[in-house]
C-alpha cells in the first residue's frame, strides 16, 4: 500500500437519497469494496454470501446474519468469497435520540454481531419496514432505526438531565468529527453550551473520562488502525491529530505497551 495516499472519506450526500437523513438499499459486493471511512453512521446486514469484513484493521468472517454498526471514526473494507448481498442503512446523527446517540458514542460497542433465527428475521423485517418509511416523510423512521440500533447497544440509557445529555452529545459528536484537529477546552465547552469548568465536570460524570482522555483515545485508535493498514508511523501520527512524533510515541506506548513501530511489526507477523 502507498503509505502517503489517503483512503476516501465518503459523504452522506452521495448515499442518502430524497434529501432525507436516513436511507436503506440492498447492494451486491463482488470481490472487494475498498478501504474507506465516511461522515455518516451506517448499519450493514449480510443477507447472502460469505466473506471478510476488515473493521479498524481487524478481520471478521461474515455470512448471512452478520451485522455491524460503523461510526464516522471507523475505517473498514469488505472482501467477498464470490458475491455478497448486503442491506445497507445509512443515517445522520439527528435520526437518533440523545440517549441512543450518547450510547453509541460513549460505549464500547461490539464491532460485529452474528444473528440467527428470529433475531435475524426481525432485523431484516425491521430494515424492510424502514426502507418503506424512507420513501415518504414518516414519523416512524426514527423508532424503526433505533430498534435496529438496540441490537448493538443492548438498551443502554443515561439518566442525566436532557439538557446535559444534549450538550455532551454535541461535544462527543464534535470530537468524533474533528479529533484530527487542534481542540481546546473552550472550543469544546462552547460547542456543548456550558462554561468550561462546568463542562469538564459534566463530561467526566457522563462519560467516565475527561475530554482529553476521550480525544487522545480517538486519536490513538485511529492511528492504530492506520498502522494496521500499512500506513507509515509519521503518517499515522499527524493524520490522527498528534502535533509531534514524541508525544505520539509516548501516548501510544502508554496505551498499547509497545512503540508504533513494534506494533506495526507485530501486526504484520
């Protein structure tokens, strides 16, 4: 792989039709769908066929019943053994309630699910209903979408006041989209609509970590994914938002226990 060539970032404008905020379609993948990320959320359900889903550098075997939820910070690609039929659900963040969105952004969700029997049938049925609702301006689109999401979140919810959830949601979304940029406390607090000191306390109470820890975690996970996909250490450092190689090396070794070069070497082996 060319270690300086960036992979594409797909846009919601290309994939969501009828000027809507959610869209469902069924597509076929032959051989490979290239490495990419996107500025929207996505659920994909494998309807037929077999293959491999490489999600943030980790390979998962997929077949009918496999499903996965992809966030804007994730990088993935698909390889098929012959031909894959996939139900693809593309949606923007405003299609989710504050509590559901916070569950997705804050928690460690499973990268992939394997459904069978009634669970698989129910998920396919719900996606078909959602597809029909997408053809019209319908109040049932959000409930059906959140029904599909609950397979990944397990029904997690948060008890903070609604205004606090909305503010933290906006901050988390801002981090998800802008983590490669330089972000300070005042910018993030303004985005959330709180005083900086109050924001810090509410953010940690809600998410269990400081905004710096969250920002660093996003950058390191993204850098690790780039390294798994054979990008150079310097490219992974600066593309993920670190200002210097020394800071990147220190943070990376603290999280993963090895240097970026050792991490790359171990993944290749």
